C-alpha cells in the first residue's frame, strides 16, 4: 500500500515556502490508518525493538503513538509543549529557525532505565525528535528507537538523532 496517495500536500502552510504534508487525509481512511499503525508496529517488532513505553510528541505524535502503544502492549507517555502538563515536569529547550521552544514530560511518568520508543508523524530537521531524546536521556531512560510515518530526507534530520534504529514508512 502506497501511503503517499493518502497524504495530502499543502503548499505554503503554515507559512510561505513550507510544503506541508497533511496526514488528516490518511487518518480518516480506515484502511490507511490501520495499515500505518500495523506497519510501524511490525517494523519495530521485526527489528527486535522491545519497549516499556511509546513516547508521543505533541500533537500528531499522540495520534500515532497511542494506538501504536496499544498494539505493542506498552504504556504511552506524552511529551508536550510548555504549560500543558499539570504536575511537576522535566523540560528541554531546543532551537527553532527563529528563537527557541521547550518540550516537557511529567517527572513521574518514566522510571530511569525504562526502554522508550519516540514517535512522531514526521521528521523534518530532526530538532523536535532530538530534543525529546535529550529529555529521555536526562531522565535516564534507554532509547531503543524512533518511529515516523514520514521522513523529509533532504533535511537530513536523522543526522541529528542518536545512533539507534529509525523506522519510517514514507520518504519524500
Ligand atoms: P523538525 O523538528 O524540523 O524535525 O519538525 C518536526 C515537527 O514539525 C513534527 O512534529 C512535524 O509534525 C512538524 N513538521 C515539520 N515540517 C513539516 C511539514 N513539511 N509538514 C508537516 N509537518 C511538519
């Protein structure tokens, strides 16, 4: 199944020059959605990547990460934008094109040495996923891999990531 047919391309969103890969058209397709989650799970399992938790990055990482965790029979832990999580958090700051941003996770969400898989819908420059990996390291978790539905290869985001297996389904 070629997921490219279900992913919609929107030029100049959210700002001029960005070619947005819209997965809402994939998510609304019953066969496409099931195939996406099943394929990611199958690739992780085939690579022997057993985890205790799937870590989903706000917000499209939640949509992919939660059913993936269900399928892999792991827990799911959200990594969120600043100020969204109600209890004590660890946070990590990372560079954007202009300025910085922050990601947070609950301090009691993960035990040190937990095995974690980081999941998002798409990897572009790799900044978001790499910051999430730093957050996991700060807690003392063992990062076993990354999973993305889409990889924008020209941006070479995977070069920013630690040397663990990376599972992707569609490359542009
Ligand atoms: P990056 O940190 O540059 O790897 O950006 C990854 C994050 O930004 C992911 O959460 C994506 O959902 C979002 N993103 C970046 N570029 C695009 C794009 N061209 N289309 C859709 N989402 C994008």
